[in-house]
């Protein structure tokens, strides 16, 4: 069994053409995967997904945007885990 290591890091989303940061997420916790901390990132992703309330999309008449976001999430998850 792998030993968990406490890490403190961040993820930054930047527009490569402008260099502008569009999002920054700071995180910390226990990780079994050194350097990449991918197991911790998955926990963060699950927490963020669980915080989404589809009702907010409905109330703002954004059904199509919700479905497009859903498709992007599935596509990104498949790519991240090597599923085609």
C-alpha cells in the first residue's frame, strides 16, 4: 500500500495567447501519487461536480449550456483516463 503524502498546490487555467489567468484553484490534502497528485485532483473534481445544481441552469434558461457542459465533462474524463 502506498504511503500518503500531504501536499499543498494549485491548478491554473491560462489563455496561452494572452497569458491571462481565467481560473486558479488552490488545494491541499493527502496524496498517494507524488508530484502530479492526480488522486487528490480526482477528489477535488468530484467535490466540484457534487456542488453543481442543475436547477440553477434551469432557472436561468440554460438547458443547452448545461448539456454542453455535461458532454465536455464526460469527454475530459474519458481523455484523462485513456478511454476512447
